[in-house]
């Protein structure tokens, strides 16, 4: 009996070993649709003290090996040999690792594209509509700077005490724009000596200026120098040209071919096609099935630029801007000073006298302007056109500070920009000095030449032609014929401590020596020191250079 139990024990242990071998083979063999992939399973805990028995899943086809004892050793299993059905819980090292194809990989979300910096496209060029000259000499005209055509407005410094001076003003009107750029095409020539010229701008009618750029190049290369005006600057601005070093006594010149303000608007941007949405896809397995095909990459079709959006129709409106206001800072007591103020019609309606358009004089504390209204000097001023209002300032008898404001109006309703002016009334002190002349020492008999006579304003008031300042011939000791009087030309203004060159024609007599005396004259009569011009009348001395010498003066 003991021997049989001993043999049954050996059989039971062999059976258990065979069962464990079967489990090991099961875990090692590949199953499922792809090589190396193991079907997912769930296992319950194994009871202590029991012999594990494999319970296959219905989908797992496995072969169970069964031990058949010999006929002489038919075992009768003892209660401890009975197997208990259980589910095996694998160790962490036996956990099935999913392959890349078992779990989908989410496609990363699209990163938003930052908004691009706006691009600007050129719109309109605005050229000067008015100018005023204060110091130096000028050749050409305003028309010459309005296009780039190698026709120049030329400015040259003049000696004015210690140093050489030049000052000129232009006015330019331009509407509000996202970007406005000042451009000038210019170059220097003459006695340069490291000289340069500044271009400044003013938004308050010339009271204060801000530098934009400096021109120092001596090559006419047809290339602009530019300055982007600050955001918000628009309307009428004053452009000023000055010498960068007024203490330098060398005389330099600057030629300006083109001067303008270019406005820009934001360029239209293309409307992008909708970005194709990409659904999450599984990562690519090492082996691609022959039946799989790659989805084609969508191609963006070019979208044309959108056409410009038409501007809404605007109700007709009045608007005005001051183009140029070269009024004097100082006037003499009891003087009557003619002035001119230019307005630009930048509205959409024409100005006519019939419709009640005029210039209003507001807040005139000294009664400088004898009327409260200055009427239109022309029948009509169309939109985009300028109009000059001319009137007199009547200075009081005692020194004082006066002020007044001007603004356009229609039937009593004021509109547009208003210009305010402060005028200092002072005791007049007119004075002048003779500086030089271009008269040669000898003239041919009966020949006529042009002569420049330079005078310096050493008084405390400016000289202008409309105020009656001119150069007068006091005496001519000979039979020479000299044109007189010699006026200050155009709208030139000779401020105190500056020079002005008067032009005269002198015709030589048949023979002899001539002396001509000149003197300044103003509203109160002649003033200042006399200028003396002398020359001899003779035929040129024969010689190889005689013809060249005389050609300088004819």
C-alpha cells in the first residue's frame, strides 16, 4: 500500500510538471494576426497551495498534452492530486508590449501662424505748392522741384557778417496715410569745404522745426535721400532748407531736382485657402501592406488679390489748410505792412463769393486788420486749388505785442485750419551797409552790362518789396546810364543781419571815368551808408587774353 502511494505520488508530480511545461510552451509560442504580437488577456490571482492548470481562451487554439499511465500503474488520484482550474497572472516581464500598429498616434495640433508684418504700397506723390526765400540767392523756380527731370532750383549761400547763410521754405500738403516719406534728390557744388545742407520740417506753420536729413554728396547720381515722417503727421507742413554750419564763410551751392512727400497704403494681402484638416493616423509600420496607399498631399491653389473696396460716398464738405504764412515777426510803429496768407481748398466743394466764402479775422487785439472779413479775390476756388488773401497790417503808435487768428468761413460758419499769428510792434530802426558790387574796373565805350550790388540789413526790421524797400541811385558823376530804382524781387524777405544782391544795368559813356553812389530807401526815406561804384571807360588792351577778359563782363 505504501509502495503504491509512493508510486502515485511520482505520477502526480510528473503530471504537474507536464502541465507547467505546457504553460511555458503556450507563453513562448506566437499567436494572433501579426508575428511577435501576443493577444491581450486578463488573469485572475492564483490561490496559494494549488497546482495551476491552464484554462485556454476560446479563441486560443492550443494542444494539451495528456499523460497516459501504464496499465499496471493506473493511478488513483488522491485529494491532493486534484487540479484546480485557475487563470494565470503573468509577471511584469511577461506583459505583452503593444506594437506600433496596436495604438493610434494622435497627429500634433497645427501651430497657429503669426500675423505677417503689413507691407506698404506707394500711393500718391505730393509736391510743394508754395515757397518763400529768406537768405542766400536762388535760381530756378518752384516748378523745377516738382518732377525729376534734371532741371534744378539752385540755392547759393551769401556772406552775412561772420559766416555764410541760406534759408528757404516750401509748403507741402498731404492727407493722412499709414506711412508718409519725405524725399529729396539734390547735390552740392561750388566751394564746398566739407559743407552740408539740412532739411527740416514744421507742423506748426514754421514756429518750430525738426531735422529730417542732411545732404552732403557732390555727385548728381539721381538718387533720393528719404525720411519717414512720424505717424500722425499730415496736412500742411513747412520744409526748411538751411546751411548746416552758418559760421563757415565759404559759399556753397545746392541744386535740387525733385522734392516731394510720398504716401503709402497697406498692400492688399492674398486670402489663403483653408488649411486642410489632417485626421490622426497610425504611425507607419516597418512592413507596408501592398493594399495600403498614401493619401495625396493637398495642394494650395493661388488666390488672386482681392479687388479694392470702393470708398463709401461722402457727403460734400468744406475744409481748408494754410499753405504758407510768411508774416513778419516784427513791424515798426505806425507802419502799414502788406501781407499775404495762402489757403488750400482741400474740401469737396468750390469756394465762391456768391456762396458766401471769405476769410474771417478773429481775436485781433490791436486792430491790425481794419476789417473783420477779407473777401475772396477770385470768383471761385475749386477743390485742390490755392487762393492768396492779401491785406494790410496797421501797426499801433506804441510798441506792444499784437495777435490775431484767421480762418475760412461760409456765411458766418468757420471751417478748416485756423492760423494764429503774434506780431511784435517795435520802434523802427532802418539801417544798411554797402557790401560789394560786381562792377569791373573798366568798361568798353557804349557797352551795357548787368551789375550785382550787395547791401546788408543792419536794422531791426525786415525788408520786402511790398513794404517799399529798394536800392536807389543817389548820383552818377558822368554820362553813364544806370537803371533805378532797384527793387527787392518777388517775395524775397531780407531779415536783419542778412544780405541782399540788387540787380542793375549800367551803360558806359563814350569815354571818361564814372562814379555812381547808391543808397537804401524805405517807408521813411533813405537810410544807411552809401555805396560807391567806380569804373573807367576804355578799349581793351591788346593781348592774347584780352578777349577772354572782356567776355567776363559782357
